[in-house]
C-alpha cells in the first residue's frame, strides 16, 4: 500500500517516508484544532521534496463532533470538508497551495480523534526549499492573537 498509492499519482519515483518524519499517529481531544498551514516541503534528512500526504482516520466518529479535515483554497477560504469517519483515507498532493486545517473538536471528554499520517517524497524541484517546517497562517476573519502570531513567527525561524 505504501508503494502503490502515490505511484498512481506521480509514477514510480516516489518514496514512502518509513521514518515518519512529522507523520505517524496523531490524536486530538475536545477543544483541540489545527490552524491553517502548509506542510514542510523538503525532508530534513533525505533532502527529497514532499509530494503526497495521506491520512487514515482510526476512531469511531460522529459528524456533530467537528474535527473535520479542511482543505483550503490559496486564499485560505474553506473549499472541501472531510469528516474523520472510521476507516476513511484521504490523499492529497503537497503543493505550494495545499493549505489545510482541522476544525475544532466538540467531542465528549475522553473521546479522541485518532489518525495515521504518511507522507511520500520525490526528487526535489529546481527551486530551493521554502518551508523546512510547517508554516501556520491566520485565516480571513480570525481574531488577532498576539501570542499565536509570535508562535507562528518563531516557528519560521527554527
């Protein structure tokens, strides 16, 4: 499966990151969310360009609990909403415009939104890496928060 899926999109020159850099098991609880962001573009150890993301949802989930994966347009406006239903897998290309987020969770206490993330890499493009780490951004209409802006700024410096 790790070899088959991305080859359908990019051909045979894709490599699954079995070290799971930034990937692996993810767990979120009531009140959690993930701000709009672009993922890192170059693997820090392999030097390869990130090409494809996959997320497999692993929890029994009710749609009214939120926690949807939001695929956003380049101006950070909501485009596609994917409910984290048990067994659902979502794949998307990691590009300069592949903004995404996770909507706030309103699930009962003790319930967790669990997922498994896997990434595939290919030969780097000619241009230099732009994001060694994920780049988080404020969405239109988001209330200003100096603490968040400071964290976003610091994250870009590392």
